[in-house]
C-alpha cells in the first residue's frame, strides 16, 4: 500500500483535545448555518404552510389513503439533517408557522430579526445539538485517530488514506447516532414521556426486530460515507497544494477555510443524487411513523431512485444543486477551519508544557 512511515506526528494532541476542538467547531458551525436554514424553512412554509391539514391523498410509497394532519420537513443545523414533524394547531415547533409575509431571503432576515427578535434565527436549534454535536465529535475524532493509525501505526502512506479513514469514521458516527435520531423523532411526533418511549421502543423491537432502530440508516450511509470519503480526500489534497504554493509547512486558518469550502462543494455535487433520495426517504419515514403506518411497507432506496428517474429524469436526481452547495461549502469551511485552529492551539499548548517540564 505504499511506503512505510517511520515516525509519529510531532506535537500530537490527545483524543480529549481533539474532541474539544471538534465540539467547538460543531457549535460555531451550527450558530453560523442555522439562520440560513430557518429562513429557508420559513419561506417554504409561506408557499405551502406545513401546519395546514393535508388532503386525503394516497401515498405512492405506502398505499395509505387516510387524511393526514401531519407534515414533515427537514431542518439542518449545518452538521446533520433532522426531521421535524408538524401537527395541525399544536406542535413543539411553533416557530415555523408565525404569520408573516416575506418577499425574499434578505427581507426574511430583516423581518424575523425586527419583529421576532434575533434569537428567532436560531429557532429549533438546541434539541438538534443534543445529537449533532456528539455525532460531529465522534466523526472528526475517529477520522484523525484512524488516519494516524493507518499512517503511523500500520505504516501505510498515500492519498487514499484520508479517503478510507473519512469513510470509516462517518460510517461509525452514523451507526451510533441513527437510533438516537429515530428516538427523537418518535418523542416529537407522539409526545411521549420517557417511560412511554421505552415501551414504544420495546414494542417496535419486538414487532420489527432490533434492526428497526436503524430504520433509514441505509440512505444516510449511501450519502454520508461517499461524501466524507471524497471530502477528506480532496481536503488533504487541496490543503497540501495550498501549503506548497504559500511556502508553509502547516496550514493556517485561511488555507483550512479555503480547502474546506472547495472540498465540501466537490463532495456535495458528486453525492447530490444520494442526498435527493435520502431526503425523500427520511421524510417518508417521518410521516409514516407519525401516522402509525407499518415500516414494512416502505420501498427501498434504489426503488426511490428509479421512481425519481422515471418521473423527472436525471435532473430530478440533481434537484437543489445550488442550495446544497451554498449550504454545505460554508458549513464545511467553518467546521474544518475551526477544528484545525483548535488542534493548532492544543499542539502549541502541549509543546509549551513540554518545554516547561524539560
């Protein structure tokens, strides 16, 4: 697999320090990206209000013909996509249905800030951070640990190392967090107490098996694992080239920011079809759960992709091209530059501590 590395990285930092750096980056990314998604959701709700009762209409993916008072939408805090379920008249997420007309994105920012307060731009954020921040910490810490293990533990070198480490790290994070996101959706849609939730989960496991807790895991993996593999492969490559052009041995904040934005945009474009399928699948599962429909009636990921292709052609699989790039590129840039800055801070702190003790 290439040449063998003979030394360990200088001024290495501990896993705890990596976790602190990634956790800080996750919080800053959420603070930066969430207002963009809140405004997007409010503009969408203005065109087709989520809280209005849906007409009685058969769903092609389940065959259900009952009228539904539920509607699902995706909420993104820059780290993860979360399902929010809206109910007619009452809902945990009342912020999305505040009556107000917006003429565009900038107008929405101004009016929300003026009439609802600045905090409204971060509506719905705290509950999602309970899972998004730990997921990000697991993901980034595992990536660094896997990359260093492959390079310095096993002695492998080559540009494929970030690709492998990135894919495996994301696979682990998705597998750990997927059941927790399912639990959060159930609690919101059915307004269950913790004791009722425990009974509900036991019943679901008894009826559909233990793997039912990972419902929706497949579409998420199909999008996130290739995205992460491509992201880290391009990030390390672009960062190395920018460092060489700048004559620097280590990337500074601007190099990390630029590399993150470029690699995030590339990965977002290449994995867009999987994002379209994952979004549709996630919303389907959320609405079926809220209506009490059996999950056994859901269609497969590949079947959904074929449906989209048959209905809309290849353009359907690349729907939302610009919104995804505009959202993903800045989020990746903020996250990785903050993370790298945090690691550099701890590296310097460790070096200074070693000098004082020696």
